[in-house]
């Protein structure tokens, strides 16, 4: 007897055959029709029970959420909605199921309620679609880099440096919190700690990736990163995943080429391989849009946004030119922006980024050559002494998607920038070594994976695109 998934049965050309399948009951109606789902597809397959010849005790245990093992005959469906169904010959209930307390009932649940039941929320259509897309995106990312000659490296999760300079990091320690060793001046003596120094969970794998790029040529990281930012917005997580490629001998122009090609390739893969899930989430989003005021509704559907990125060449514009456009724009002059652009040096907000993409250029935008004082220390200083070779890629509906730069490869310039920002050279001695021994132009970028999943799925809250979100006061699972 052939064991197959729901997805395989619904896609294959029909032929009558014996079937062995396992899954979870979505609904059971009239003591006869089981809607069975095993996570392989958005769709359920109907299983028809011969209730007259089935033990009544078993019938009572076929409830929403129950796991079952069904053996039977695949036949042409007599009803509407799908071409095949399973005529049940034998059904076994696997494990226990309590219909009185099972929280995921066949009705509409709020996302907040489902977050409280994150261990079960993927049994709903929305979250099963989101997580299948997340899985495919992850594969597409690895495939792209593998196909293009990159080496995958695992950067440290525990670090003694702060790549972003943000200072909002989770401390890692083995010291007794009630009685830590102290120095003579009463401070915690981290020399007595496990690593002999103060250590934290990483906010980025970039610095270590640079080291490997300067020997292997092209590398990328794709791993968990952490920020101890006490923020409860729909865009922040304490634990999230980052994709960070680094390439030796590549300048800013090459970095922009790589990032554009990468984003288009990954989204093309999704459009080709997850159409059913995308169409379902698009329909969900359309229904959600109807509840919003007209002015807040998106001008593009979910799939149109993905095609907008894939089908258009990205517009490249300097920060200085972007500021001039924004200063002279109608929403800025009429003070419709929440953050009015008044002078060069302003940090662009999401509303500005979206205006450039959706209203002005009507295509994805890459802004480059940002003011040095609003960017990180490791970005290469331009000849004008006031801008750095940084770039951000802006997408419709979400604003910044990718941030990257050509890295500062000149030892003395990097030292001066670190000194100005009071970054200890001794902490990053090995990073400075990369500028002493065989230094060369090199570049890279970072992409927050959950931000990409939000864009692809249309979900409005970042907590709904990661299996078990970690946020302030929330580490339940």
C-alpha cells in the first residue's frame, strides 16, 4: 500500500489505488466526512467514512485536532472542490485528543490569540502557508549562494564585540547572579567569568564574515542574531535571523549588483514554487485591506508587489539626490510627512523610503553614499570626507529591505573612525589585522530574514512570521 501526502494525492493524475495516509482532522461532519490535512498543502483531502460499519467509539474520537491514520481507496470525488477523495476502509486514532479544550477550532481566530498558542497555530491555513513560504525562502537563499560560488560559514553566536555599536545586547555569563566576584572598585570581575571577559549574544555575523571573505573570497552567513531592545512594535524581535554575504575584491557598485540579483532570484523562486500559498495569502490580504480607510490601502496586491521587484530594474540614486527630491516633494511641502525633511543629513524614515519607491520612481530604489555620521564605523569613507559608501535597498510597502556597504579597508582611516567613536582597538585587534595583512576592497550587505518573510507573505506583524517569537516579556515556548 502506497504512503503519500495530501499534496501528492491532490497533484497527481487520478488513478484508483490503495492509500495509506496520516494527518490531522480539520473538521468531521455528519459522522461521515473528514477534512484531513497533513501540513504538506494548503488544501485538505476529503476522507469518507462508512459510519454504519465503523465502531461508534472510534467515531466519537474523530474530532477537530485529532491525529489519525487512514487506509482506504483513492476514488474520484462525488462532490465539488477537489477531484479525488479517499474511501476509508480502516481508521486508527493516534494518541489522545480532547475536543473540549483544543484551542484551534474551525472558526476565525485573532492573530493575538494564535500567538498565545504558537505551538498549534500552524494548523491554521494562514500560518501553515506562512511557514511553508518561510521554509522555501530559506532554501532559495542557500541555493542562490551555492549556485554562485559562495561558501556558507557559521559565525559565533557568543561574541566579545558589538558589530553595530548599539550597546543593546544580551549578556552571556556563568557567574553566580547573587554573589558574583567583584574587582577592588566594586564592579563585576568578568575576568573570573567562563570566557575571562564580558561576552554577549551577537547582533551580527558581519565582522567575522569579513575575516573569511578575505581568505575564501565569497562567503555568507545565515543565522540567529539578538538585540536586547525593549521594543514592542510590530517590526521588532529580540531574536531574529540575518543573511549576510561578504565578498573580497568587490566595490559598492558590485555590491549593489549582487544584492539586486539576489533579491530578484529569491522572489522568482517563490513565485514559481509556492503559488498556492501566495494566492491564499493574497486573498487574505485583500479582505483585510477592505477594512482599512481608502487612503491606507495598498495600490498593489501581494503578488503584484513581488513582481514589481522581479520585473523592474532597481533605480540607483545618491542620498544627496534623494534628499533633494524629498525636500521638494508635495507631501514634504504640505507637511504631510510625519518627519519633515529640512536639510541634508536627515535619517530617512519608512514614509520617505516608500514615497521614493511607490510614488516618485515607481520601482525598487537603491540609495547610496549616506552621511558618515548616521552609518556604522566600518563603512568606507568617501573622498568628500562626509559620506560613506553605504547602500540601502527600498521595497514597496515596507521601505528598507537590505542594508550594506563597501567596507573600510584602509587601516589608518579605520583606526581614526574607531577612535572618534571610542571603540576599543584591543577588542577588535583581529579586525584591524585584516587591514594590515593583504588588505583589499571588499563589500557586503545584511538582510533581516523575518523582514523578507513579511514582505513575501503580506503579514503585518513580525511575530507572525517566525515560529516562536522572542519579544519583551515573552519567551513562553
